[in-house]
C-alpha cells in the first residue's frame, strides 16, 4: 500500500483505535463483522471498484455502504467501512487490505483487553511452525484446495481447548481466506501484528469532555515523542477540571488544573 492509500489506511486506523478505546465497543464482534466485509470485498470486484472510484463523491460511496450493509452488520462496522469508502485509494484492492487489517486489529484488541495478547502471539507462532513443518497440513490449507468450512473445522479440531479463542479466530481466517498466500505466510503476518500491538504503550486518559480528533492527535504526538508507540484508552469524567489526566503504567502525567496547582504548591513549599 503506497501514497494516498497509506494515508487513508492510517487515518482509518486512527478512527478505529478511537472506537476500540470507547466504552461499549465489542472489539471481537466488530472484528468478526469486518472479516465478513473482507470476504464480500474479496469476492466482489464490482463492489471494490464502486467503493474506491475516484470519480464518485465520498458521501455517495458511504451511502452505498449503508445500502449494502446497514441492517446486516453492526452499526460500528458500517461506520468503519463508510469511513474507508469516503477516503481515497490508489487501487481498488487496497480497501480490502485495509478492512482486513482493521479486523485483525479488533480481534487483537479483544485479546489485549482480556489479558491474552501474549498467549495469542505465542499460539499463532506455534501454529505457523506446525503448519510449515507438516506437508499434509500445508496441502489441506492450500488456497488451491476447496472447502472453507472443512478448513475451519480442521483448525478448530487442532486448536480449540488448546489455544486462546482469538488465536482460533485468527487461525481460521488464515486458513479460509489466505487471498493467494500460503496459510503459514498469513499466520506469520498475524504474529507480527500481535507483536506490534503488544509493544504499544497504553495510555489511560481521563478527560472532562470527549477528546476531539485534533486533541487526540496532539496528545498522541506528544506521547509518542517520549514513549514511542502509544495507544490511547480514553474515559470521560466531568470531575476532571480544566484538562486531562494521563496514566502510563505506574507513571502519572497529570495535565489537570488540580495537578498544576498541586505542583505549584509543592514548589512554593520548597
């Protein structure tokens, strides 16, 4: 993915992370819905072209998303896809790659929230090595071999009860929707995605009012200068006066009026 597609992908990922950090978002269900969208886009070149046609207005493309998916998918999944449709893409296939990546991010976020991200990364790595070392499994999972349901059933027989549910979900996707790659190649990409998410620093932000996109961007930029990869989890508490409170691990970065006054008092007290 290059140029304008990369910019659109990054903007969509930022919106998705904001959604995942909000209360009430079921990350696992959203991931399942976006995987279903990925399958639709993969199987329907005409839909891909319609949603990425540079000659069509972005709002018209978002309206097409509503006509195709509203009522069939959760509202947050329709919103994510609508945002992708409003963006510009260098190639029609890039929107499929983006939605698939967003789906993976959702499943990994669900694992992270449940404290299973390390286990998911390890489980995917081990399964990739198992498939790579077994010619019978490589043949069974080959993209040239028909039978998505059969492949999904085989993954579940091998992993259910032995791996985290998110590992099973992602492994099923790798086996049934490799999109021209070998299953072990898809699994390796998933391992990398899990590792990248695990290496993020999570900043717990409490603000008096919901952050605007501009405020969120400024905060992320400032934190990344100090901490590197940062993911924001934002809560709203009207009791926070005049700013926000940011907790990163055991470190409190207090930007509230109360925090600044307390700091001033400490300095005056010597």
